[in-house]
C-alpha cells in the first residue's frame, strides 16, 4: 500500500522574516513549539544534517536562520560563501527536519530572534550556553536555550581545506 504525502515545495519553506513571523504566531496559537537555530551552512555536510535533526527533536517546528552572503563574507572572509544564499536556503529547505528557512543580514541573528520569538533557541555545544546570541531574550519570554553535541571533525572549513589540498596538485 502506498502512503500519500503532501508534497512541499522548497519555495514554500523559504520565507521572508515578516511573513514567517505571522506564520509562527499562527503555529503557536495551535500549541506548536518553535525551535530556532542559525548558521552559514555554506557547504552542507553530515554534521549539518545531524545537527538539524537533533535541533528538530527539541520541538515541533524547526526554523533555520541563514546568514546572508554579505554576512558570511564579513564573518568568514572574502572567499566565502562558496554557495550563494539562495542555493544554501534551498538545500537546507530540502531537509525533512527543516520546516522553515529565512535569512538575516546582520552579523548576528539577534533582530531575527527578537522578531520570531522562538520557544527554543539551539546552537552547537561549541557555544557557551550563557553566551549564545539571543539567549537572554528567549529566556526572558520563558523559552529555553539548548546546545547540541556536534559531529566530531565535521566542519565546512575543514571540508574546504581538504578539497583545496586534494585539488591543488
């Protein structure tokens, strides 16, 4: 017997922050627990996939804030991002664990967190829980700030270095 699934288009998961804010209010009114995380997600790898699956497990709806291209350049240097923001968003939106994707253009997601008001803010365990940007806001409205153990040895920077070494000969 074949199970029918409603097909969700990638474009339906990628939202402007204003539109997403209204959607989150609607979802919260239905009792849904909103989880937020963010990152550059420049070259998707196993560590990202595992992290996002673990983040999704902390609530009902997972929202991923992605650094804009200009934000990535300021944070990571002029050679980054490798993958442009529209493509990075589409790849992240293609993951079953991700419900919504949006962009932020500042160096931090603080304004976006304030706008979306998630119930749970998640970052990797490489962050000190008390120094996670937006953590004070989330705790202030009764939310939780959590960290997730990262997959050992997996990072975009390491992946780029490995590719460069392999193809520099």
